[in-house]
């Protein structure tokens, strides 16, 4: 009897273990299935979402224009099921020709066709890649014709109070107040024989950069700017690449003939400027400084010499940790050696180069014979300049022939 009882307990134990094992196996399989469904929905869902960008706008136009699907399909030389696949987001039109036929049959306006074509391009490449290419295309085709604009100075009579010399610090409680004090600071510094301005902020402060671009060209006013760039593909609300948006803003300062220099560092822009950072932006001159929030709505104005010295030392320390964004050199007969050294610096021999220009330019392809034919020998030190130029462009041609120099032009610029 005891033996049978032991066997019964042992059998029950084995059965319970098997039931527990099967129960765990059931949940494991269920979890795997759920994860597989989730991954499938996430991946396929992203694809369907991209496809629906085109299918939604196509369906809307078909409804708005009261278009019969069968008639549209026949006009495009397609069967009706294919057209419905376009409308349901299961397929995309394989060519722009079909897209043009759709637009012609539905009598779309140019703006409507542009919307349809953009949605079609997004569905083919993905939104991120499309807007990245679009942003670069706009940057190249509109370079360097960036409008400078005029700063709105109509409110500068509103704030007549002076900064307290006793406290050395003034509260700026609105963007209008910051703009006023900033305007006074920059104009005073511009009139100095050895003026200096330091900027530690992003180039999204429209008023400031329009004001700077409107200043008269002068070598006596030095403007140094530290800028944060992102090393990821981040976009603005207008689907522009953030880094290219910043370049759009600062280029007018170079074209205005200012002694303007930019340094950069990489970081997460939003974290650096917007996550509980008290006053992440700073504008410095020789006699005053403003620290303010990233939205330029509130800040502090300083005129204490001790505070200014400390802020300038901090700025120089940050500057030493950054890299120059551009090499700028004014081409004159007196500094031709500096020009060629800046164009063909020490890393030129080993670095691969990419040239991007809106219009075709033959300068990189100049040969020694062409230089001899077109060179103006009446300028001072003509022989030395020609010798340096021939050597420089010989290096240029070597890099082109060894596939270390790639030059891109826009299709419109080649016409």
C-alpha cells in the first residue's frame, strides 16, 4: 500500500510539472506571437503610413473632382484593380508619366499637382530621406541669394531708461526689451575703433542676425559666434534640415563684408538649449553683456567690468574647444599666398573633397594653358601669383583625375 501511495504522489508530481511546463510554454508561445504581431504592425504600419500619404491625397482629389475610377484607370491605360490599389495604399504609380495623366484627367491645378507629386515622392523614398534631399536642394539652388532683410526698429523709443550703474545688472522681462538693449549695445560697439562682439547662441534669433547683417562692413568690428550643430538628421517644422537652416541665417553676415567668424560644436540642440537651462544664450560686447533664455523672452543685462571679464574668459574657453566652421580669405594681390594656402591647406593632399554649386563653374578645371591665356599680368606681383596659381590648380587637377574631388551642379545650372 505504501509503495502504491508513493507511486501515486510521484505520478501527481510529474503531471503537475508537465502542466506547469505546458502552461509556461503556452505563455512563451503567446508572447512570441504577440511580439511578432507587434513588430509586423510596427514595420508594416510604418510602410502603410508612408503609402497612405499618397493614397489619401489621391482619393481626396478623386472625390473632390467627382472622377470615376474606371474612366481614370482607362485614361492612364491601367486596369481598375490597379487604380484601387493606388487608392488603398497597396501600390504606387511606377512612373511620373502616370502621375501626369492622372493630374490631366482630373484637371488638377499646378498647386494640386505639386501636392500630389510631393506625396508620391514621399511614398517612394520615405519622409525623412525626401525632406533631407529637398532641404539640400533648396539650399544649393538658392545659395547665395539669401535675403538680409531689415530689422524692425520702430519700438526703440519705448525704453528710455538707462542701465543702473550701481547694480551692474538689469532685468529684461520681454523680447522687446531685449531687442532694445541689444540694439543699443551693437550700435555702440560698431562705433568703436576696436569693437568686438561674441555670440553664444543658435542662429534662430531673427532680429539679431538681421541687425548684424545691416551693419556697415568694417574690419574694426570683430564678431565671433559659437554655434551648436546636430550630428543627426533633425528637421524644423517646415521640414528643413536644422543645420542648413542655421547656415541660411549666417551667410548674409559673410556676404555683408563683416569680420564675422563662426565656431561650432556638436550636441543635442534641444537638450542643450531647452531642458531647464536657465540662460543658455549670451551676447557679449566690450562694455555690456546679455544672457537670456533660448526663446529670447527674458534675460539679464550686465555692465559690471568684473562680470564682463569673467564672461569673456568663459567664451574664449568655449571657443578653444570648438572648430572653425569656415575658412574665409579676401583675395587681394597683397595676400595671394594666404589665399592659396587657405584653398590648398596641409590636409588637401590626403583629404577627399566634395564641391557643391548651383551653377556650373569651370574654375576647378582650369589648366596651366588656360591660366596663361586669361591671366591679367598688369596686377602687382603678377608673375609670382601666376606661379602659385599654376601649382595650386595642378594639385586640383590631380585630385580630380584620382577621383578624390567630386563636384556637383544642379540640372538647371548646367543648362
